C-alpha cells in the first residue's frame, strides 16, 4: 500500500514587470536572500527566501499586465510586532498600513510589493 502524499511546502509565483526590481525589494527591504535567478543580466525568473518561506518571481510582459492577476499572500510568522518595527523605516508601507488585531483572531499588517502583489504578515492570537 502506498503512503498518502504529504505536502511539504508551497512556493508561490508572483508576477512582476521587472524581476531585478522585485529581487532588490525582497532582498534589500524585506530581508530575503536571493536563492536563484535564470539570468544575471536580465532575469525572467528568480527565487528569494527568508527562513522557511520561498517566493518565486516571474516576469510578465507589460502589454499583458492589465490581465495578470496579482495575488495576496498571507505569511504566518512569529514576532509580528518585531517584523512591523523592522519594516517601519524601510519605505515599504502604504498610507493605510497599520499593525492591528482582527476580528478573526490574528494580529497583522499588510502592504504591496512594487508589482502590487499583496503581502500580509500575521500571528494567530489564540
């Protein structure tokens, strides 16, 4: 009998018009490290990671950009208050970014990356 499949990780692929700009944002602003890129000069695909989280960045032609869906990713983390403080002076927050307790039992904050992909960082309060 075959053992049931086990999910080990998920690596979301985020669309971007400029992979180098996205790499810079995730590495310089959010503390990720570059894991790989398909080209040093003009990458079309790259991976960045922080801790156990890995995100892939994929170039999309600007002429197709309006039809490209931008996802929202929720990061379950420990120390959401510390991360909020780490990011506070990095110029990544938008006008409505605030650390708050939610009605669904989390403490969280959110903002967008340069390609308007939503990033939500949260800790469960339970």
